[in-house]
């Protein structure tokens, strides 16, 4: 069972799902001593990080922003500690080919952002939420172009399960990106968009030819900065987005 939740089984979408009661919101875990040592700073960081540490965009007071959540899932894969990401199908109308955390809008039946993040991860990748231990949440962040207020949920993949695209028309692939790869200065770039927007980015994947940028890269960058994990990198090293990522619409 997920730490901090009480779950029952229901049906949602194409398969079984655990509907979880409202999470306490605490960043503690039921057995913090059971976390790997490298993950402990993340759990502690969730206690102290503020929205201002992550972004200058926060939902305005009284905002009617759409509510959503993403799952920032830490695991230990073949190459060591890693993060779970998805790549959107290259033919999607919105954000084709974009790398992101599993997640999306909250449904009326979701009991808060934790339940929403786990449900979306299950629907996108087949992840078994029973194997995930929630270790905290980050402050709610706002995406002004889409008026989307997103809560990042931090999880430890305590009991791994097979993951793969459950809807290939939406998800191109599911990736486990090693933290060592994200922290390697040679894989850090500043990504430029034709609109003039610039974002910290990462070159990931087996050939380091996948561009991680935008909202997701921003969260990773700011969290690493807050934890003191970031290694100096050349911010003048620029990377352009591939054509397939420019064919859709933003927002």
C-alpha cells in the first residue's frame, strides 16, 4: 500500500486502478530509514523548497486554473538511480515528441494530486502504483499559456513493475534516465525555441539525441540546484529543437 494513503480498487479507463483517499500532504514517509541514502536529500528537500525556488510562475490567488499533477518517480535501474520519463508521440497536435514526467489533469474522481499523478502514470505507462512510495510533493506551479496549475509528486519506486507505452498513439516511449546522465555537465545545454524562449535542457537517451527542455527540465534543474547536486556546466552551449518537436502547438 502507498505510504500515506488508503486505497480501494475501482475501474478507470482500460484497467484496474486503486482509488486513494486524500493524502495527508506530509513529506514524511512511513519508513524513511528504508529509503536509499542518495534519495534522502530529495525527501528532505521537499520539506524546504518553495515555489520561488522552482519558478516565477505560481497560480494567482483566486485563479480558475486547471488542476493537474505529475509523478517525479525515482528508481534504481540498471545504470543506477534514475527518473521515469515519457516521450509524447511525434504526431501529437500538442507538444509532439516532448519529454515529460507522467501526469496530466485531475479527474473529478481523483482524491487530490497524489491520486491523479499515480493514475496518470498507470494510464500512460502501466506503472503499478502499489509499488510506489510517495515521499513528498513540490509546491504547485503554474503554466500561464495553458492556465494549468501542476503539483509535482515525488515518489520512490520501491517495488518495480514493467512499464511501456499503454497508448502508443499518445506515448512514443517510456524512458528511465539515469541521474548521472542528467548531472553530467556534457549533457547540459540551453535550448532555444524559434519564438525566442530559452530553457535549461538536457541531452538524454542512448545516443544523447533526445532534448529534454521546458517545464520538466526546469523542475529538474531547480530541484538539483536546491539539493546542491548541480555541477558547473557551459550555459553558452545551445541546442535547437528537432523539427518534429516544432510541428505541434504550445500551451
